[in-house]
C-alpha cells in the first residue's frame, strides 16, 4: 500500500510502498483510510525541528494521526464497531489498565502511545488500530470535516474548560485550532470574543468566523486593547492556542482577577518566562490541556457536526491529492492556510 513515511532523520517525508497491515489482536480493527488532515505536529516532523529530533525514534515510520475511514475487518472480540462503519479515532492510544486510565483520564495514560509519533500513523491506504480508540460517526458528517475531528476535540477541551456564558473571551492564536475555538466559544455563550493573531491570513479567517475584535500584537498592545474594551476590568477567560511565550504572558496580564486561563499551546522550550506573580496575585485559575477528554469531547464534536451547529467550511481551507503531500506541507508551514486535508481514497473505491 501507499504511505507517507519518515524514512530517516532530516527534512522531508517520502511517499513509498509499504506492507499492508493485518489484524494482530482480537481487539484490532482494519480501516480503509479515506481522508487525512495535516497537524502542526506533522509539520514539525516534516521540517525535522528540535522537538521532532528529540521525539521520533523509529525509522521508517508512517506519519499522521488525523483521519476518517471505513471499517473493513474486525477482530473477534470487537464490539463497538463493525465492517462498513464510518470511524474516526483518538490519536492517544491508552493501555486501559494504569491508574490514569482507571480514573477516567485515558488521555494522559501512563503508558500512552501516540499515532505517527510513537508508532505507525495513518497517512496510508490502510491502518490497523485497537477498538479502544475508535468512534463510529454519523454518515451525514462530511468526510473532510470528519477528518479534522481530532484537533476539533483539542479546541473543544480547551474552550469548554471554563463556563463561557456571558463572558469576554481572549484567544491567542488563530491557527486551525484557535479558529475552531472561535466557533465553539460562540456556541458556548461567550458575550465578546477577542483574538490575538499576527498573520494577515489568519486575522481575516478569525474575522470571517465571527471574532468581535482581532488584534495584531505586532501593531497594538494586546493588554491595552483588552483593558480598553472591558473598561479596565480584563477578560474573563483566556485561551492560549499559540505556543508563543509573549502571547501567553499578554493573556495572563489581560485577564481580570479570578479569571480563567486554559493553555493548549506547546512551547519551543520546556522552561519559559511566565508572569507567575501576576497570576498569583490575580488569583487566576489555570487549566493546562493535552489531547481530548476521552471520550466526552468526541461526543460533543459529533453532535455539533451532526446537527449543523459547527460550520468548518472556513477552517478547512484546502484539499490535496495524497500524492501532492509535499505541496500541502509547504503551504501548511507557510501559515497561509487553515486546516489542510489529503484525499487518500475515494469513497466509491471502498
């Protein structure tokens, strides 16, 4: 089968022929991959930055962790899906037995394996995954939107960590997940949504999604603008989606006392400067977010898409044929796109 693979250390990925996977466990499920989407993590692996050098240990390894596909075979102990089902998957593969898994926190399993990072991913014509991570979805959900439900879960987890009803919300970063957060914040009852974003392309995307105020931090002070719009009080909730140290600290300074910060962004270095005294004296509540709440946020995503409450047409901005993945990766790295989808298999071919 065809697969996009990290063959060796260094920049780039390769489209190669690899062996088609087979069921190895009674809980395995074989899936025909229909569409995949490119994540920032995939771009890190493609560009081979310091994070990728430290994290990726196995070569060759199939990349990718965001997809939608159709089940074509199941192990004899699989109960939750069957052949013919349309499925998506969490990229976090938990063991199911550790303390975290048994206390409802599989997303931070002590033995966690991540698709396309710790094991072969899903940028391929077929994939075999454990039934534990698969979710059957409604056939009415467009495939290109189904393929981005994994990062949509990140946005939902981050945005719904605080009660947004009637609140002023500041979002740092209008990349694909930050863009999704704008729509979720609106759905969740936010009164006023402010976005901090330096990219002209993403500024326009944030405006089109309904952000009430978009600030370019290269041109204006985020803190001053937030205080001005809130009569000196500050934002109620801050959603950090950028992974930028300055954006993080601007957000902390922009919050009102007793405000809430939800931090999803991942930073280039583990140790960064942080406005700790500001956070302490403001009595802030800080949530750090990783992955998706398995499976609460998945069911929220399914319902919002199924019942047409979320419109991802302005977030999923480009589609490419699987073979043209390099063009897609370069566009994603440029920051001049929203979510990019690769078409692996036409539905009628399944």
